[in-house]
């Protein structure tokens, strides 16, 4: 693998205004369709990444796409699906993941 190509691809994403976030959502977010809600929302926004349940009851995700679309996802994550009760969402911006091509559910 040529790492220079990865850096160039990351630079293109930054120029296009793409960002990647890591987030942890706390509250009543497991067993209420939160992962499905996140996947469907992210796919509608054209984002890539993943979401998974954590052993402590939180939900973790990474999402990548345009800054505006990622901001929309974050605002919707704070609301969650109908049966969830989101206490808080911690979001950090991370380096883009050039290999991501879809948004999916991951295991623990």
C-alpha cells in the first residue's frame, strides 16, 4: 500500500470540506432502535462510517462526509429515535478514513 496515496486522498477530502467524527451517545440508547435510526439517517445524508453498541450501554459511532451533513447527523443524534432518551453526545473530530465507502452497524 502506498501511504502517500492515502494522504493525498485525505487532503482531497479536507479541500472538499469533508470531516470525520467519533461520537459516543449516552442515555437510554440501546434496545430502542438507535443504531437503525443512526444508519438510516447517515445513509440519507450520504455519510460513511459505522455505529455499534458498547458494553456499558452507550452507542459509539464514526461518521464521515461533508461538514454540513455531519452537523445534521449530530443534531439528530441528540434527539434520537422516538423511544430513546439521549442524555448527552460527546463528539470529537478525527482524521478522515479514506477506505470508508458505506455506513454500517459493527459488533462490539
